[in-house]
C-alpha cells in the first residue's frame, strides 16, 4: 500500500531509472552520430527537443540506427530494439529537451473518428506525396514518400507530429488531434491488407500506369493469344 | 411480280419462309447483288489480320456498355453532399457526376462490372488500334490502294484517344480532374487565343460548372458518332479492296487466297466477337480499374502523387514532363514554350506517322497496287523508321510514368527525367541503326537459305575426315516465298539536259528524293535477291556446303 | 517533267506469274511459283468419329454458355450488392462483381469458343481463291465519267454565269459564320479574371484543416499548412473557381536560411505563403521536403526552392511560384497584406 505521495515518488524513481537505462543504450547505439549529449555531429542531427515521439518513430520503424548517413533517404528496416528499450531511449532523449510525447492509443485509435473527413484531410495534406490511398510516391533525387500500408497507427501519428527526415511536420497547432485521428482511421479503412477492393485486384493501387500495363500484357496479350488460336490452321490428318 | 416471264418457272409462294423474306428484302434493297459479291468473300488467315477485329469488337463493347452507363450517370457538376452506401465518403461535398458514378459502382447491381468492362475495353481498344496500326505499317499494307484507309484508321486512333480522355474525365474525380486541369493549363499556353479557348471551353474560369456536361456530349455523341462513321467507311474499304496477304505459293498480287466469309469467317469472326467480349468481361470481373471511390471528388487545390492519364495519353504526358521550362516574355506577352512545344510535338509526332504512306510513295514513285505484304526485313529502312518511331513513343511513355519508374526501380526521378530527355533524341537513332542491321542480316540469311538450303542439324563426316553439316535444299514453295519480294532500284536524278539539248534546272525536291531513294534502296539498304545464275552456279557446283 | 515520274526500269519487276508454267521449277526459273499446294484433309474430314467428337465439344461449349447465363441471373438475384468476400489472389472483392464478371465472361467466351471450334474443325478448310480486279476504272469508263461531268457542268452554266457562281460562293462562305457566332456565349471573355484571386488586404489566413485563423506561433519550422482566404467556404457556389487560384501553402524557414531578400520581406518572421498552384499547368503543388526546402509537383516534377523565392530548379515550369505578402493583424492573426502581385497558376499569352 502506497500513499499518493509515495506513489508519485516511486513513479519518479522509475522514470529516472528508465532514463538511466535509455542513456546507456544511447551511448552504445546512437552517440557516435548524434553526439554524447544528443547535441548532434556532422553525421547526425541534434536530438535536443525532438521529443519521445520522434525516437519512438525512428527506432520503432527501424529507420534508426541508420547504416549510413549518406543515403538519399533512410528506409524502414528490421527493428533491432525491443519496445521496452525504445521507451527507455525515448525517455532519455525526451529528457534532453521538451518535445512531442509518444501518443496514446486514445489519440490514434479509431473511436470517435470521422473516416470521410479523414479522407478529405488525407487528400489535402498527405496524398500529394503518399498517393490517394497511401501507396507511396517519388520525391526529388531518389527520395520518396513510403507506402503507408499496414504501418502501425502510432507511427503514422508520430510521423505527422514530428516530420521525420524530409516529411514536413503537422503539429497539433495546425492539424488538430482530431484531424490526425480521422486521417489514421481513413488509412485503416483503405490501406491495410484487409481493405476492400470491390472491383477486383487493385493492381498496386497506382492508377493508370499499372492499369495500362495490365491492359496491354493481360488484356491485349490474352486477346492476341486467342487470335492466334482462331487463325491457326487445324492440324492435318497424318499421311499414312 | 405477277408478270414474271422468266423462263425458269418460279414458285415463290412455295419457297421456304427464309427465302421468301430474302426475296421480299431483295425487291426493296437489292440484297442479292450485295450478297453475290460478298457472301463467299475470301479472307486470308493470319493472326495479325485479327488485330483490327479486336479493335472493332472492343468498340462495339464500349458502345453497348456506354449506353448502359448513360442510364445511370448524371453529367452534372451540381454540388451535393454524399449520403450513399460508400462509408468513407459520407457527408463529403462532390459533384453529381461523381456521386452518380459512386452509385453506379456501389448501388446498381452489375453497374460496377459494366463500368469496368467499359473502361477495360477502352484500354484494350486503344492498345489494339496501336498494334493494328503497327502491323499495317511494318507489313507495308498502307501502300496503294489503301492510303485512305490508313488515314481513316489513324483518325480513329486519334479520335479514340480524345474520346477516352473525355470519358476518363466525366466522373469528376481527383485524378481525372487533375488531368483536365493539365489540359486547361496546356490550352492557356497557346499563343494569342489560349485564354479565350479556355474560357469558352470551361464556360469561364477553371473548373467552372460546365465542363462535365460539355465533355459528356463530346464523349457520348460527337466523337463516337464520327468514329462510328469512320469505322463503317474503314470496313467498307477493307471489303472493297479485299484483304492483303503474305507472299506464298499460289498467292499473287492479283488474287486473294483464304476462307470464305460464309461459313468459315462467319464462325471465326462472329465467334471472335464473343471471345473478345467474354475475355473483357472476365478481366472486368477480376481486376479493378479506375476505382474512383479511392480517388475522391475533384478539388482544384488537392492532388495525389502518381497523377497519370490513361496509357494512350502517356506519351503526351511524357513530352510535357521531359520538356525544360522555357518561357519567353516580350512586349507584355508570354510565350509559354515549356508547354506549347510539347503540345505541337504531340501533333507533329502523330502526323509523321499519318503522312508516312504518302512520303514513301513519293520516294518510290510507285503507282501500282500492292496486295502482297512485305516482310518487315525486306523493307529495312521503313522497318527501321517504324522501330525508331515506336522507340521514341515508348521512351515518352516511360517519361509519362517517371515517378512510378523511379519508386519501383529505386531511381532518382531527376535521373529518369534526364534519361528520357536524352533518350528521346538518342533512342530512335540507335533503334534505327540497329533495326536496319538486323533486317539486312535476316535478308542475308534468307538468301543463304535459298542458295545453300536449310541447316538440317545433321553432321556428316566426309571421306577425307572433314565434318560438315548437311544442308537440305528448300522446297520450291519455300524458295518462292523467300524470293517473292520486290526490290526497288534507287531513283536517280534524270538527265540534266532535256531531249532538245537544253540544260534544265534540277529541282531541290528531285535531289532530296534521289537522296532518300538511295537511303531506302541503295546498296547499303538491301541485300540483292538471289538470282537464277547464282543459284545454278551453286547447285551445279560442288554440292551443298 | 514532274518529279513524280520515275522511269519504268527503276521500279521493281512485278513477279510475272505467266513466266514459267505454274508449278514447274524449270531451268529458267528455279524460284517459280509452284501454285497452291494440294489440299490436305483434317482428321475430322476423314474420320467421322473425330468429327463427332468436335461436334460434342462445340455443343458442350454452347451448353456451358447457357449454364453460365443461368448462373449470371442467379448471382444477380442472390448476391447482395455490398457483399465483400476474400478470394485469393484477388483480395477482398465484391462478390457480385466477381460472380457477374466470371459468369458473363464464361457465357460469352463459350459461345465464341464453340463457334470458332466449329469453324476450325467442321467447316470446310479448303483454301479458295478470289480474283482481284484493279480498283482503277478502265479508260473508257473514265472517259465516260469525264464526259458526263463536263456535260453536267456545262448545262449548269456555272462557269459561264460568273455572277451566280461568285455570289453562291460568297453566300456559302458566309453562312457558317452564324454557327461560329453562336458559339460566342460558351463562356465569358478572359478580361482580367486570371489576374485576381480571392485574397486582398486584411483577409486572414484560414487553416484548411481546422477552419480557424492562425497565429504565427502555430506555424513551426518544418511544418506544412494549407490555407484559404477568410470568407471562402466550401459550400460557396464559386468555391472551386476561387480555391483554384487562392490555394495557399504555408511553411516556416529560419529567416537566416531564406536566400531571397524580397521573399524574406514578404514573409512574417520566416513564415512564407506561396501559391499552391503550379506555374506549369496548374496542379496543386505541395510535395514539400522540409530539409531541402524543395517543393515538387506530382504531375510533371517541376521543383521549386522555397528558401530561394520559390525559383524553379528542375522541370518544365517556367517561372517561380507567386508569393503572398503576409503580416499579423491587431489580434495577432496572420493576414494577407494584398492580393498576389502576379497571376497565379499556368502562364498564358497575356500574362506578360
């Protein structure tokens, strides 16, 4: 049994322990590029003030730790830290300077979201880079907006909040929490492996390019194969 | 009828019902004379001769499904709030056109299928016309007397592009709206009259509230009406000219060998219609096309990446994407070359192909009829030119999808654009040279086959120990086929002194033609056919080596 | 002498079918046309059992078509229009669309396959020959037509009665003008319409996400926000026409990083408001890369540098994105200080 004051104290102790653990992980895995105090080096930007959300996104999607700082863009890859370790890292980086916190399920969950409004917001704010239903698209000089299919809603929320790499941020001051919730709900409807595609195979959801290819190769190609059969001479009886 | 004085006693009253109906119709329409010429008309068999049928049948499918769609589509840009059955659009503002397309897709039973058949058939129609046109081009089927029919076909292709484009724009979705915006921007680039055309076409500023209704009448009435007329004319000419055929034993420029319309081609061509329709319906059942519910209603301030037109406008899109942004300002006016040059190139690029038959016939000076098709290798310069044209077209098609290419092959979009910019000029030249060499190589091989026979794959050891491969002589049929093609001699500039000894001026056009003729038919552009003398010398000599 | 005339000997010799008796490769011409090869029979022509098999196949295909049509009608009646099923490898598709497509496709395809199989195996496959006749009319026909035409033309007196001819041509030339004039009301004249937008001095910038005005502190560095002019509502009749010109893209760049002096002056503490409409052909350009400050157009890849006056650095656009001068009003909200100083969107002849 703890008295409320004890509980607060215990939380604080737990918190500082977490930060301590995070610092250890940071020193081993991150400091070489981002500097020992997160102040940044020529190989990596400063992490002061990026907040826990940024760490959770970057490390939670495997973008960090990066293999190189020279690539046009860091791809998502296998996550090498456990969620507990990521939380410790996030807590440490958050302690360096105030920044956006990791969103809670309540913030990005589907309850109370307006899917249609989310679609409209998505088309206004996101589709220009990520395509109508979040299939991704090209940016300049080899950079790209990645596909959003089956990305964890939490990570989508964090990306909007923090603007990783070249993605601009959409802070709560210009895109409300409700806006973000709506957008995530829309993506959950149209861009998961369970999303409906009433017309049949969605052909990558890329629009006329993949449709044109399919039309040429399977449509016209199939019909030409049929035409070859129609026009071919029937086999002659063997001369005996 | 009562004064039938024919010596042959006719008892029409007792004829079978079908005959009586036919007699009745003949008395009014003269169908027997038509049938006499056409009922047993001969069509040669070759799969590539059915490409045009694919086009014809997809056109019919498009008309049938299109009529169905008009029953449900509302060509109106009135803004409505959506409250239909598609959840992710609830409460969204959209035009009636978009809302009714959603209704066709989600509430009309079978509406989605018909929409998808309509759109897939359009994609196949244009692809079919492209391949059909290439078949005609590479086999020289456009030569006299078929130049006019080539133009009809060309017009059908171009009108098909615009019919497709206007149809694609009708649902007023975010993707097609972006395409319409592009069109409007391109119209604005036209010097002097651009802004006026734009205002008149859109009933004011873009997007206005008129273009869907206007595109609708263009899409369902004006363009298809013209196309229907052209299709009929195209077919009448095909019947009238009788189909071309490939060279072969018994096939001459004065006959046509094949199967009769009744019954074989009734069965094959009639059956092929059902095959094409059935195949398109299957595709529409399993593959989604233009899922407008994902695209959202059009808003001029929204856009999605991967904004492409349907494939047949892709090369125009590529031209626009590859063009550098040139703009000239002078005396208070702007010449928007960055948009206007691609617009002009688009027309020129197609026009070259349309005019090609006339250019070639001017170079050859040949005024005879041609009903035997060329094998592409036997017309190396024409074939090389065609391949160069297709190469430029394909490079622009890649350019039109440069963003998709970039993301799927992990390339930089800037690098892809530069590849397209350079490729547009270099690609066709390389393609021309390579194709011509391949054609000449194939001609040489044909010549070898005729003179030395076919490689049999059988290795024989000669008495003195040498191994040789036995060459089997070709059958007479094969030899005829391989030597049946005609070879032109290059035209020369006529004598510079006329019959009265007066020196005449050699016109520039004459010199140009002599040069082109040399390029087409000079020593470097064709391998002389084997002659009888060569053949005799080899066959009477030391056996087949 | 016209340049079209080519001496006969330059044309390739048309293969003379009379040369060398058909079918005989003689000394003179080993490459002679042997004529059509003799017809060979198919198995169906000589074996009635094979022909019967073909007949059954055709009948089977036609029967399949009938069954498929019944299936189509059954699916139409039985399957709800909104039913979604998972079918590998198609995905979560409409059951009705799939069922209707497959049954209709089968019904049609089977008819076609049956008819073609019938034609290929049971109808005669003996090749027949049709003669071709020259398209050109024989000279006597040509002469007759020319005579008739001359006669007709003479009788019409068109050439002699010049007054009739000239006035007729005049009338026929003028009459289509009525049709051209009728097109006048298709739309208004351009006038100054492309030069003005809904922005004007004092109009606040309204965030399109929240429909609220914005304070400078709301716009953080690296963020991207879209705005419309105060007073413009989605439900307005002319909303689309207005937003097509007024759409605004707002970014914030550290003032030190802004290279263009005028851009910095027109900004508010590094908050830059640029037209969202591409100057190439008018796509809403907004693929903003917050580290490079480049903005890319998704339609034709024109790239603009927002840190340098939105100048074009790649692609087909011909001039920079117009910038809106902004400031802060007395209540602390961002507002426009004027309309755009130049026309937004694609260039046009009168733009200058």
